[in-house]
C-alpha cells in the first residue's frame, strides 16, 4: 500500500492514529506505516479483527436506521473517523431527507477528509474537537445553529470512549450529552471489552502504549454504567455482531459490545 503522498499540517505521520488504524482495518488507504504496523500486529493474534471492525460499522448503520425509524432527524457523531460509506447522514436521509448531522473528530486528517467528502450538503457539518471537552462541542456556535436540543437527538459514540480513560472523564462525557439532549433522544455506544481474549488485549496495549490510540478496556458491567439514567433498547448491551443482525454471527477474539439507549 502506498504511503499518503502529502501529510496535512498538524499531523505527525510517525504517531499512530486510532482513526487511521480503523481505516486500514476497513480496507481504506488513508493511513501511514505506523498505523498499518499496529493493525498487522493485532491481526497476527486476532485474524478476525477485520470482521469485528466491519461488524462494528454495520452496527452503527443499523443503529442509525433504528433511530431514524423512531423519528430522530438530528445526529451528533462523536469520533467520526475517516469517512466510510454509508455515512451517518446517508443512512438517516434514506428515511428523513432533511436529517442533519454534526461529525466530530479531533484528528486533523479526519477533518480534511470530512470537509471534502461529508460537509458538502446543507445540514451536514464537520467539527475538529476533542470529546474530552464536551462543553466545547455542545456550545459551539455551528452546532447550536444546526442542532435543536429541544428536540430528540441521536448521539453516537461508536468505538470512541475506549480512547478516553476514567481519569480523562469518559463517563462525564456521556453524562454531559445525556443531560443536554431532550427526552426521546438516544445514545449509541460501542466499546472494546476487557473480556476479549487476553492475548489480544496484551498485543493491543503493547502496540499502542503512550500513543493517542491507547485504549482503556472496560468490562460489561463498566460499560453498562455509561447508560445510567437511560432505557437500553433490546437486545441490550451485546457484541456488536448480535445487535439486531441480518444474519447469525460467531464469537470473536476481540470483543466489541454495543447498545442503544433512550432518554426517557
């Protein structure tokens, strides 16, 4: 795979990025050697990781469709990552052509791609921001101009919270958005599990130690705490392959669990 020919300003191509590792695992080309090295080390101990990553993306698509079917027309996608089709607004607009979406990521390369590929339609904006400061996102003038917090909002936190430690306020992030959105809003979360096979966790921790891609793996019970004060939709918090799937799935070495919850 060819190296990206130009490194945008503000990007260190020698430091791994979770968005670019994810892009590589999805078969994308917007990644660097350091990202591919981490992904390949993970694949060496968990060859099914690519399937899990794709299942997680399919979970996002099914969850957005479910929210749109419940009447949600506004979405905030936190930790968007490098664009992959179908994007959130594409899925939502199949049901609600007027759906609005805010894409948020703290990676400058993601912002470059999102501006070029996503923020080309009315009602779709991109924002370079860190979810560790949720108030900056909620209070951003562009967000306030597009999102009416007095109506239901779908807040998407798909494979992003495991990049935030407890000390950095992972639970506070969810609480901030839950408290801001109106009754009838939904929160969608998927998260890498500490109940994945030990060899996989060891390799991931060793490969990403000290980098922005370093993860905090949480147990099923710890993930359930993210949904405090909300009503989790069926089938509950389950491996993403099992959340309302179109076909049967098998257990993977790397476990990513996901759930959709409604604010009463």
